C-alpha cells in the first residue's frame, strides 16, 4: 500500500461508495493507482533533487492531497465507465490537477522543495538559472559585437 495515502482515504473522498475486495474497482485496483501516483511523484521529486520519502507532517499532507487526486480521479473514471455514460468525464479534473502539480515541480523546484521540507530547501535546490555564458565565438562588448543596430522600413 502507499506511503502517503490509503484506500480508506480514497473512499473517504467518495461518499456513499464502498471500496473493498468485491467492489468495482476493487481495493487492489485502487491500491495500484495509489502506487502509480506515488511512483510518479517520487520520480518527479527525485528529478528535481528532493530526497524522498517526505516525512515532515506538512510535506506528507501535501503529497497525500496530490496522490489522492490521482487515485480518486481514476476511481471516479471507473465508476463513470461502469455506468456506460460515454459523455461522463468524472475524475478528469482530479487527474488534470495531479498532472499540473507534478509539472509544477519542474517549473518551481525550489518552492516545492521548501514546501515539502518544512520551509528550508536543501542546498542542492538553490540553482541559478540564467543565460549560457560560454563565449565560443570570442565576441565582446568592447569590439562592438553587441552594439544595437536600428533600421527603418519606410522612408518619409
């Protein structure tokens, strides 16, 4: 079973539904969706150099919310499919929210590292991102290589 959430927590977000070994989807299937979500989250966090598993209370709760979105989304999609309603997109919003959050890990790695570790990102998270400074073609400001040039497209 998952590190950040349980099948019971998924069921708690789905009132009037029971998730067990005889339900559709089964508790085993829901557990697999939890594991999938946690694998995606862990891989993304490791890619941005955040150590996992997250054990701090706040970070744990944040990841539980993210993983629950994925699992609940898949359960709601399974219910919609079982109902035979091809136009029912139940669960799509939760999965989209999960995907957006995981993508946001890469867009804002320091913010996420700080949030998940209780306010202090590790030193390997503090990356300076900027323009490449290699000067393979030996251009310089002193030689006028970067002087602006202005042209007019019309004559008055």
